[in-house]
């Protein structure tokens, strides 16, 4: 199914991204992922949802820039959440725990998908593995994070760090992401999945009504999320027709964006 699959067992659903070579989030993969998340959100047999990747180098590179280049630039302001925001909000609000396990690079819309989960766990770098790397490259392309990034990051890591990440468009490694609060923990390979599996198993074993009620209560601390997402979506749409935006995205593609070599050094690719 369009580079994404889902398996369910023992109350845990596992969404796995597998769209070689870089897990680019194409329109087709987005649509498939949105359908899966919508179905899982109302599946009473599922108590925990885990998102991960079959590609050790990429969780999700980012949304397809070639597709963004086809988006209309003269849309009137929206009055309801767009489909991407709806998908991300379902991850945030569904009455079950959602967990992202990030072992490689994640950027743009892929990062926003992970940010919408309740928890994120990242692979720490080592001599053998580069580990998880986070990037929000949108401003360098003449747009802004329009899939919840401008709202999730400040709520997680604070205004100043969010602006460093969003305006700087540079790579953030797993260790710094943990320090900032972008992820719950950065763990070595031997401990990463052991920790996630134990945590997911514990949550899945508890009474589902208590998990749902506790999550809903915690979410009450987040105010005006939908209104802020709507404003973000309209700002993103308005940026598509900005001066230099198309040229910046086309340059990104010419310079190696959406190729494996270029995406493995995304922060460097966005240097002036």
C-alpha cells in the first residue's frame, strides 16, 4: 500500500514506512497513511500505535517538493483544517497512545507527523550508526512548516529553540533533540526497541478507558490547537506564491534534494 504498511497484534498497531530510497512522503503515501491512522483511531482492539521505518537511514525524508510545486498559489483562506492537519490531529487526540520511533533522518512533513505523536524515541548516534537526525527545511524553500510544525515545536521545546530549528533549517541530532525535549529519549540501538516494546506492552495491558481518559486530561493543557493549526495552514498556502519560493524549491531539487546523497546531508544542502 503506497510505501506504508500496518500490522496489529496484542493491542498494538505498527505502522511501517517503506518507500525507497528515502521514504519520501508522496501524495499517495500521505493518503494511505491518513487512511490507516483514521481507521486505527476508531479501532477498539488497538490501544497503542507505533510509527517506524523499514529504512535505517530515513524515517520520512519530508513531503514531496515536486508535489508542493503543483499546489495552487491563489487559494482563499480556509475555514477548516486541511487533510494533513486532520491526520496529524488524529495522532495527537486519538484515545490511545501514539509513539514514533526514529532511527534515521526525518524532515519537513515527516517530522511533523512524528511531532504529532504522544511520544518520540530516537536512535542515538554511534560509530556504526549515524542515528536520528531532525530537520525542518521549509523556510529555506520559501515556505513554512505547514503540517503542524510551527505549532508542535514551540509547545515542545519553547519559542527560541523552535525558531532556531525552523528558521535555521539545520540538522538537529538525536542527542540535542533529547536535550531540547524534541524527543522523550535518545537511546543506543540495543536499548531503543527494548524500551519502546516494554512501554507499549505496558500501556496496551492497562484498562483502555483509563488510558483514554488520562490522555484526554493531559491534552486539556494544550489550548487553541485547532485554531492555531488553521492559521498555520493559511500562512503556508499564502507562502506558496511568495517571491522566490518556486525558484528556491527548484534550486533545492537541482542541487540534489530528494536524492539519497543530497538528503543524507540535508542541512548542508540548504546552505546559501
